[in-house]
């Protein structure tokens, strides 16, 4: 992280949410009572300092129509704020998204002074075999935000998001996180995709880059453990080729 951090308060302000009731604290027990394992309960207790419901984006508050997304009737996008002990664990973010059957904008930060904030979104669909159940298909997270990400922050304002319906609005937020990830990977300023084809290309490149990152880490670890010279040379060449593939991925994110 190079620039000054974007704090929780600044990130909330970037959304330019409509006026509404005061934030309401969400009891941790409401999460812990609905998780499948003791490990999840310990995660909630140990890592979640506080969770607050902040706002509802719906036809009444924002003038944006309801929608249906993958069989899920969407009448509200809920905005929540989480303060955590240390960085937000991916599993904890998933638990929070799963706990609410409507789409969630989860704004989160370490519960420490001036800690950098982040945004997490959860793509959801209706379960195919169990009526009333919602499945989280993917979690999208910005990671720590800084002043270097000001272009992304400007694009978050409610009046800059797609407004045909709540499904389009939430998809627009996901697209903004993908665009941010593409800008970071491509070492260039933030911008939105100019077409659906460009967005699809970015998403393929980002997925491939994540796979290549994992391969590079595994190859580097294998090299450190390998004592045979010939095997180390072979691993080194594979590592070089994998890094070249990663560089090629980055050219698809221009």
C-alpha cells in the first residue's frame, strides 16, 4: 500500500447514500446461530469486533426498481459496516454475505485508528433444490483502499451507478471492483470497461493471473526445498515461463 489509506468514514461517504435512519448494530449472535461449524463461531467471536446495518437501497429510498437475479427476488440492497480485529478473513466476509438473503454491500476495516477500508460484494442466486435458500456464488473484495484509488471511489456514488433496477446497480458495483483489480494488475489508472467484451476479457485475465500467482508461489517453494541441481534448474525454467505468462496476462488489462 503506497498512498494514504481511505478510512471507513471516507469510504461510506463515497457512496453518497440517501438520508435514512441511524445505523443499527447487528448482534454477533445472529451470525453465530446460523453457521455450520464451531470453527465459524470462533471466527465470528474472535475476528468480528462490530457489525452495523447502515442503509437500504431500494425503490423507496433510491427510486431504483426491484429485480430478479438468478431466481432471487431482489427488493433491497443492504449496506453494512464491519469492524474487524485485523484484516477481514475471506471466510468471515462470506458468512456475513450468506446471513442476509438480499445483496449486501459490506464496507469493512480493521478496528484501529485510520485503518484502510475495503468493499466486499457477494454474488448470490436462489438455491435450485431448496426453496427460500440463497447461495453465495462468489465474493468480490477490493482489498485495502488508498488515495491512489480515488477514481474507483468517485465511481461508487449512487448517482453514478446503473439505475434501471437493483440487479443492474449491484452488477455495476461488481464491475467497478473488477475494473479496480484490472487497473492494479495492469499498473494503470482506474477506468470502467468500455464494453461487455472488454469487461469479459479483463475477468478472464484476472482469473488466469490469480492461477499463475498460485503456481509461482508453489514453484518458488519447491525450488527452496529442492537440493538436486538438475531439478532446481528445471523448476527455475518453469518458474521463468510462468512469470512470462503472468506478464502476458497483464497486457490484456490495458
